[in-house]
């Protein structure tokens, strides 16, 4: 289990993942990635992915557990979760596969973020996910790294702490 050891006060809302984000607000979100990719992101900023559930953009979540699963193919000890401050801009809720704006929310309709609510059937894990079109809306706050632990910690639930590069 990923645990944030971050109790610093924040002026940004910490909106629960089941609550719909409000247009024009800043939120704390997370992005799971590899250590090498985290270093690149911290040095140069995010770049849009080539595609995904909502097409191009940067995929993030307000759910730390969701972000901690990525990249799926890497062992947990090789993953890093970036804690972010995200300006969501105009948000479009997309809550089912085949939604008419699933891939056109930005290019044809001008939304800044696509939001998939939890347990709507679009994501196998049932966890919340967001896609932010413009990487400049995202600021990295910190990196969350695994705390040293016993082998098998991933199976029993491991914990993570903030670190920096």
C-alpha cells in the first residue's frame, strides 16, 4: 500500500476522487511512472502521451492508489509517484466507453481535462482518472519513493515516502 508521509498544509483543495472536479480549480493529483521517466519529467516537464483512454494528454489521478499501479509492467520498487498541482481548467466528465466526446473533448469541444469518475466501468480498477491536455497546467511538487522494507512488501502492502531528485 502506498502511503503519503506528507502532512504539510496546502492551499489547494484535496478533492476526493469520487467528487467531480470544478472548472478552473487547482487540485493535488498524482502520476505514476518509472524512476528514469520521473527524472526526465522533473527536469523537463510533462509531455503528452500519444494516446490512451481519452486520446492524447497527460494521465493523472487524484487517487494515490491508482497512480501507484503505474507503469503496470514494472515491479513496485522501480516505480515513482509524482505528486502534482494541476489546474484542471474546463472539465468534461466522460463516464462510459463510446462517449461521443471520449476522444474529441479537447480538439473539437475545447475542454482542458477529461475526467473519468470511479466505478463507472471505463477503468478496470474502478479508480478515478483524469487526462489533462496541456502539460503546462501541471506542476510537480514532489516525488514519492518506496521506503526500504522487507521483501514481499508489495504483497502485504508497502509504504512510500517523499524524496527528491
